[in-house]
C-alpha cells in the first residue's frame, strides 16, 4: 500500500489526522479524529485523484469556539 506522510492538527475535539493513500489508480485523501470511533472519511470523490503521495496533505481547521 502506498501512503503519504500524515498531517496532524489539534482540533476542538482532539487531534485530526489526514493522509493520502493509493486506492486502485486514484490517490485518495482520508481524515479521521482520534476521539471518534469508526472508519476514516474519504474527502475527494472517487473520480478525482489527489496530485501525489510525496507530501502530507494540508489541514486547515477553524479555531475552537471561545466561551465568554
């Protein structure tokens, strides 16, 4: 299995991890939260391939809501 390096960011509910994996002829981005049970979520549609596996995907998370 061909897999990129992971991208890790601190989310409001704990760490978020994203990576790219080769699925058939398509490079697919997956994301998961360590605090959530279940399978990783596929981000790109099946007919769209990510450019490459040589680098980790970028992650952009919104800041956690602040309590007043």
